[in-house]
C-alpha cells in the first residue's frame, strides 16, 4: 500500500432502509388513489341524484298543470278531495300524486245585485321515484329516493 493514500474506513452493510421507504411511499400512493376513486364515486352519485331531482321537479310541475286543467276544464270542477296518481315512469321514472281541494266563497255582487261565487282551488302534486306511490315513507330511507312537492292555488 501506498503511504500517500490513506485507507478509508470500512462501510457498514446497508440495513434495507431504501426498501422500507419505497413500501411507505407505495402505501401512501395507494391511499391517495383510493381516496380519489371514492370521491369520484360520491360525485357521480350526487350528479345522479341531481338529475333525479330535476326530473321529479318537472314531473311535479306537469302534475300541477294537469290538476289545474282537470279543475278548470276537466272532470274535477267541484274538486273536493279529488285525487289521482299519474304514472310517468316510462318517460321519467316518476310517479305523481295529484290532489285537489276547493273552497267556495262569495265576493262582491254582479251587475244584477246577486252574490258572485268564487271558487279557490288548491292543487297539490307530489312526484317521486318510488315504484309504488307518492309520497312513500318506506322508500324515503333508501339511498337515491327523490321526492318533490309543488302546490299551487288558483281561483276561477
């Protein structure tokens, strides 16, 4: 050996710290990937529920309009406690329960001096994605159940 070249101390054998670090990083990446997938699934579920809510709102509006037609032009002219369920499940997946109540009262006099009768109608429409009826208390606890209620008052 050359005296000008000092000898380096012997290195200790490695203890596998690099392998442990790689495993920890892989576990952390797997956890992040699982969280991203879970958030993506939750987002997709929320979008589906939003779409169902929009459909239920449109079905409830259609039920109100149908009920108003029945009250003013159709078979519900008396409208006292009349109700019917509309099955829109083929188009929207919704059922709509439409109910009508009316109250007659007198308001003012006509040209001949007779009392003028006015009838106030209350149309109540409940749309839901239940397979049986709306509102459905048993289905309300199930995930994905959507229910929208619209109520309108009108006079003749």
